[in-house]
């Protein structure tokens, strides 16, 4: 099944974290089909967090959505263990954005990802890897959603 993920890590020169995450995905049998360029984003307004590096991946997986989410959480946990052992490492976040055209709304798993249409960097990444990708709720392409978001802001 074709799905889309977002990777995020703090921006203090941690491209290595994104590479490590992609390697872990491959080690679990998840195939990366395409990846966006790495973008840098600032924290939410008023937050004191550092800047982040973000990347969107198009993947192929045999995992069902709930099992895929568990695998992603396991990779995040391994990244946290790695970070405690190596202070040069940074936190890692992996989000499941889309899983085919599936729509799910249950505790712990919402697809499409609830922040997808409101975050520029996610839509930008999706547009880069697949500009004709269609949102199952709005029936708009990632590119159209990005244009709509930019008009609103």
C-alpha cells in the first residue's frame, strides 16, 4: 500500500537523524519510493522550541495502518534511546499523513492526518513528491490545498 509519512527533527545539523530514520524504515520492510527535499521550519508562534528539519516520504508498505503506526512509534522510541546514549543526536518525530485513500477517525489513529491541510511544510512536501495526490476528504490535490492555505495566510 502506498502511504505518506512526515519526518521531523530539531534543526541543529541533524540531517543524520532523518537518514537514520529512513534506514530504520527500510530495516522494517518499508520501501521509500520518493522523498521531498529537507525543509526547515520554526516553532509555533510563541513557542521557545528550536527550529526543525522536516521531510515528507512516499512509501510502500504491507503493514495495515494500525500496525504501521506501531512500527513508526517503535522507531521513534529507538531514536529516543539512541539520543540518550549519544547527546549529539536529537528527538525524532514520524507522522503517518495518508494511507492510500483511507479515512479513519478513531482514538490514536486519524487519517488523513488532522494537521495535514493546515501545515504548509506538509503540503509542500506532498506536492514535491506527488503533486497530483488527492485528499480523500476534500478531493483536492496536495498542490490545490497548498495554494488554498497560502491564500488564507
